[in-house]
C-alpha cells in the first residue's frame, strides 16, 4: 500500500520535455507564416521557427532541471527514510 502512494507522488518523467521544442517550432513557425500572409513578407516563417526553437530549447532545459531537482529531492527523502527506519530498529 505504501508503494502505490509513493509512485503516485512521483513527478512526471522527463520524456515530455522535448515536446516543448517541437511545440515551440510549430507554434511560432505557424505564427510567422500567418504574419507572412498578412504582411506579404517571406522571412517571418524562418524567424518564427528560429524563435520557437530557441524558446522551446529554453523551456526544455527548465523542465529537465526541475525534473532533476525533484528526482534528487525524492532520492534524498527515500534515503533519509531508510536510514531513520534502520536506526529505530
């Protein structure tokens, strides 16, 4: 029973972090394309893709740092619980 509650409190895995990069490129590329259509230019798609790639990379790094910090906190909490249980016996 304790194991199931421990697994449900774990943070989400970092496999979703690359989705920030993909979403950033697609979203800002689309915004650039819309602005190109509206303004009659030809360079805003490329600018949007580059901006989206940069922002997506930044968000991916932030998400991975949060995941690493959460994993370290979870690991240290688990280690301290094991140590206190061993001392009480």
